[in-house]
C-alpha cells in the first residue's frame, strides 16, 4: 500500500522554513546543503529578508528549482544571484531559481509571522488560520 509524505521534508535554516520536495525520491544531504546555501545567499543579498520557501528536485528530468518568496520587488534580482552561485558551485545549468513577489501581509496582527506568510502566499504551505476558522464556523450554532 503506497504511503504519502516520504518525498518531502520541512527544514528550518535560520529564519527560513524550507520545504524539501522530490518528485520520486527522498530529500537528502545535497538538498539540505542547497537550502543552506540559498538561505545564506538570500540573507546576504536581500534587505527585506526574502525567504527560501522550497527546493524541488525533479529526478526524472534532473532539474532543481529553488523557490524564494518576498514582499519587495527589488528582491527579484535574487534570481540572478542564486543562479550565479549555484552554477559556480555545480557547473551545470540544471538549477532554476525563481523569486515570487507576494503582497504584504497584515503585520499589525498578533498572529503574523513573515516566514509563514511568504510560504502560504507562494502556495507552499496551507493557511492554518483560515482552516481553523472554517473548522470552527462549522461547529458553531447560529443564534435562533
């Protein structure tokens, strides 16, 4: 019987919460190393602290995708920086960095976490508050 979940793993690197995701294999030390390098590169080259949100490896096509999310349009330049860093390290063109610019969240909220906001807004994680609200509303009886 097939089991889900063995192809991905969450990793925390400093302020980054990264989803390591493989198409048909398991996250390994190389993926963890790439997440560390991507996080350090983003921290050194982003004033608004863009976050690495996902590293995906398509083992059938041998293509790596490094996904970064930010609320600042100036962080789009991180694509070129990450491309240079990874191509210098590995010497092949199979790594594709992408930076997704998302809308600013409600920073005034007590529940706001920038890393979670970027992961949810970029589609990597599920909004736990929206799920909880819908679950709660389903159990509440309206006044008669």
